[in-house]
C-alpha cells in the first residue's frame, strides 16, 4: 500500500493495544526502519497519555493518540440529525 500512497507521513497507534503496549509499538516500528522511521525508545517506554514518540532523526512521525469512539459517534449522529428523545 505504501507505493500507492507515495510514502508515509505518519504512523498512528491508537485504541487499547496501540495506546498501552510499548513493546508492540517498538516491534511494529522495527519493521518500518527502511522508511526512515525511528522511535525514541525512552519516549515509547515512558509515555503516559498521548504523544509523539518519534526520534529526532525519524523521517516519519510516530504518534500515539487516544481513541475517542464516543465523540465520533456523537458527531456522526449530529451530522445525520439524530437527536436524543
């Protein structure tokens, strides 16, 4: 898929495992070093909330972002005109 996209600007980890599993993030990123993607191991291991875990030399941003499914559902309901009764 990367050739069709023309590269990768950012890799975003989200949801339960992506937000909370530093070893998983490390292993996924190891497989993408050929893209110039690098993480800061200290940031990855110590991250408490959301944040950028990219190493300074990384050509790709690596972000951890909290999932907000309820917020997205509320926005879609608002867009569709669905109101609480």
